[in-house]
């Protein structure tokens, strides 16, 4: 018989081993932890529970040789549910409904007076049903921890696939044989909240930034007209439809009631605005009706148009102060009918001063940037360009920039579900060398700032966010008139300790 002391020692060892086994360190590089974290941010780990991802932002247009034109606001939601699969991944079932709003009245648009063509367009709401997919276990979604216990997950896609609208059959609505867009998402959450046990905290607070660059929408009837759309939005999570604007809910309840619940079964193919538009046009053609039917609407404009507004609490943070932002991100290609290529990673500091005068924001900025190899992370002094098969020197100098942003291109919103304020600003540049727009140097930059209300009364309030720039190829890359554009997306946090 084993002595009592020996039995106690053996039992203690077993209990110790069990406790060690149960206490697994929280590690976002672990595939299961990484996947569960993005599920908790975007939805909930509780299976088959509907969650709302509310979306609010602005859509701009741009044609070669021109600055951006503000077209409409964009607002609505995705309603979805997720549940685990036997392979450790998750199935996502959802549908989404969004409207376009007049930039002057903020009324939901039924007819849009197109500034590019001068003719009215029938507006087609976004009614994508279904929007389904899978989250696979094993892939690590890129993430980055930064100041004040924050973490961000980046999901970026450059999409390229055959256009549902064949230009031979739908010439007024199709930009070409291929659909091309860039969809760039950043999910911001609290690291300590994600560390908490998933059994007690299946859902986590999130603020998402979304930038999009795409061809003109089919219902704009611009065919192969050169140019594109730029979206800048925030998204956040609600656990019920109570966060949906009243006028949108009136539409849902009267006409689109299926968007009050997430789908229950997995179906394919997924719906897109292009496919939904095609179905309506095909149905009208089969009935002998015109493709486009302009509805009769009674539009009432207020005596004074509703102007975009930036919350005074944000202005008190950013105006007339020197602010340092620490950032990191990456640059990659967007080329029609070509697969995207990751070029390099970037990191550095932005030091800026902002003022406001005569309806414009003036930003003086210093960008101290370094470029890193995407494979080994080493600082690059030269770049081997896979598109041109040439090697060029990488600039290391500090860059000084002056930006002017119209007040109409800056808007803020209160996001109480996430206890933050959001700021959207969009800037564009266009410089043409000679008579041809092929020699144009252009850029469109979305600035998406997130201001936690808990820090607003600090001496140097902390804020963070995303800056996404779509641009022509930089001069130093020596790519000439090669078709396509560069996308540089960075996430940033205010550096309240280091001054440059």
C-alpha cells in the first residue's frame, strides 16, 4: 500500500498538472484564439443569435483629371448570425440593407440627379440577400496591439471576378468584363476584454472602419466612363434593431420585412448590388418594360440645407495643437483584371497641426516613414518591383505635406454602443502634367478617426483609427503609365509620450 504522504504528493502533482493544462495563455497568434476573437468582435460566440452591424458613411466619385465629388451618404446595416462548424471554423449567415441619402437634406434617395451625366437616376437600395461565408480555423487574421490596451484586426480584399453585367448586354450599366473593387476593413477592440473568458464574455465591443474603391454603381448608368467610387464608413455592433434609423425601419417594416432577421440556412450564390440590379432589369425586359423607371417623388428641401458637422469635442482635441500619431500598415496594388500584389509594409510617425478657417480645414503635416520588406521585416533601401522587373531606390527622407479639406468633406458621428465619437474626413489631389490625364498624379485619402469618450477630458486625449490612400503610382517607383493604382492603408494611435 502506498504511504499516505506519497499519495498526497502524487495527488498534488496531478492537481498541479491539471491546473497548468487548464490555464492556457491568451495568444492571438493561436489560430483558435485568433478566430474566436474576430467572431466576438464582429458578432458573438453564442450560436444562432442575430447581431446588427450598423454602417454609416459617405460615397464620393472621381473621374480622371478631377478632384472628388461628394455624391451621397450611405447608411444601413447587416443582420447576421454565426455558429461553429465541426472542423473548428464558423459559418456566417447574413443579409444587408442600405440606403443612399441626399447630401443636402439627408433624406433617403429614390431619384439621384447625377452630376456627371446631368440626368436623373433611379436609385437601387442595397438589398443583398444572402451574404454568407465561412471563417476557417488555421488562418491568422493580421492584428496589431497598440496604445491604451487596443488591438486592431485587418481584413483587406482586392476583388476581381467576371462581371454579372455583361457589357455586350448591359452597356449602360457595365464598366467592363470584370468586376473590380477593394474592400478594406479594420476591427478595433479592447485587448483586455478579449482576454476575458469567452464563456462569460462571448461578445466584445467593436468599432470598424471600412474603405472601398469600386467601379461606378450600375444604376448610375455610366457604363465604361473612366472613373470610380470611394466609400468611407464606420460600422459598429448592436444587439437589436433599435439602433436603426427611424426612416430606414419604416422602409423595412413596410416593404422589406425579411431584413428583420438573419438567414437560417446556408444558401449560395451570395447576392451583390450588381446581381440584384441585373435581376430587376431582366425581369422588366421580360415584361416589356423599360430597364429604368424613374419614380415620381415629392422631394421637400429645407429652407437651409443640413450641413455636415464635426462634434466640438473632437475639434477641441485636434485643432491648434501639435499632435503625433504612430502608425504602421502596408501598400499593395489594385489593377483591373490582375491579382493584387503586396509591395511592402510601412511604419512611422505623422506630426500634424490642424486649423479651421472659411469653411476649410488646413493640415500641416510631417511624415517620417520607413518601408519594410514584407517577408523578413527588414528596412528597405531598394525595392525590386515585380511589375516592372526593375530595382529602384526607396526614399527615406521626411516628407512635408499641406492638406486642405472642405468642411463638407468632414463629418462626425456619435457611436454610443461603442462609447466613442467617429470622425470621417476625405481629401483628394489631382495634378496633371501636360494635356493627357494619363500623366496625372492623383490621390484620394480617407481619414477615419475614433475618439473614446472616456479620454476626451484628458490633457492629451488619446484617439486612433485608419488612414487609407488610393493613389497613382509614386514617382519614386518609376512605373510610368502602367494601369492601376496603389493602396496604402495604415492604422494609427496618438502618441502622447513621444514628441518629434
